[in-house]
């Protein structure tokens, strides 16, 4: 769990800490609930395997509260994607390769991502008496919601390395690269812990394969219209 947490923190570091004072309140809450959730996924197995089951159970109840916070704050920020889509349309030079289609695609991917995260947490709760199932459903949540943080980090590195070509950059490669890294991490972790055929593995792989089509999804006009009608500021 330290490895995916490091990927998430390194990925989001520049985007979050680079303009820390300008971030909206919902961004701060989402960042810290997500970070503490990852921390819980590190310490909870320790408690469970070192004779501290009572502490593990107590923290598990608090963890469910945190998981709800991760979901709700992620949903609360979705209007920012639509605002960015409109802003990129009005100021294409400022946003460069980040077109409206990209931001719509992000929003389209985030909705099932959040729902699957919540589903995995519920399944972990239902399977709490079955140690391996319970643990793996929780582990899967890390990979289900890793895309936004890791994607931003790799995109930032790519942009910095080719800043002299701005705004004529192609962000398709770094975006797809981030998804490939997440898929590889899922497969490696599932292989290591013999969970390649576990339903949680399939859900984590499924949402990340879905996110490979972020640009194609963002181009679909009826989905854009649906988002604009459902998500209001």
C-alpha cells in the first residue's frame, strides 16, 4: 500500500501544492480524505495481523466515514470539469492541448469511478468476516481512484519536458501512459497476492480500461449535453 500511495502523492503533488492557496475548499477536503483513506489502508492490516483487532474494528468504522467523504467530495468537484471545458473553449491558447473534449471525458470517467469505489467499500464491509475478500476489496479502491492523481502528475512532467512547444502538445500519450501504469500495478498486485480472478480485480481493471477511452468519450455530444444538464454549479 505504500507503493500506490507514493504514486498518488507524487502524481498530485505539483497540482495540489503548486497552487495550494488557490484551491477550492472541496479540493482540500477531497485531497485530505483521500490521503487519510490511503493511510488507513496501510495501518489497518498491521492492526489486524498484530493482535489489535479491537483497534482495527474501531478504525474500520471511522474508515467507512472517510470513504463516504472521498466519494461525496469527488462528486462535489465535478462541476469544475465542466467549468474547465467551457474555459478551454473560450481561451484555447491558455489551455493548450487540454480541449473541452478532454475535460468532458474526465467527468464521464469520474462518475463510474466514484460509483465503483463506493461499491468496493460496501463489498469490503459485507465481506468483513472473510479476511482475504475483505482485504482485497479494500485494496482495489486504491487502484480504482488512482487515475486523476497519477494522470495529472505524468501530464505535468510531460508538459514541463516540452514546454517550449506549448500550446502544440499532444497529451494523449501521457494520459494513456498513466492508465497503463495503473493497469500494470493492478496486475502485479493481483498476481502477487493470487487475486487475478477476484471480482474486485475485474472491477479495478474494468474502470481503468474504460478510462483509456477518455478522449473518445469526451467527444460524444449527447454525453456532453447530459453532463451539462445534470451537473449545475
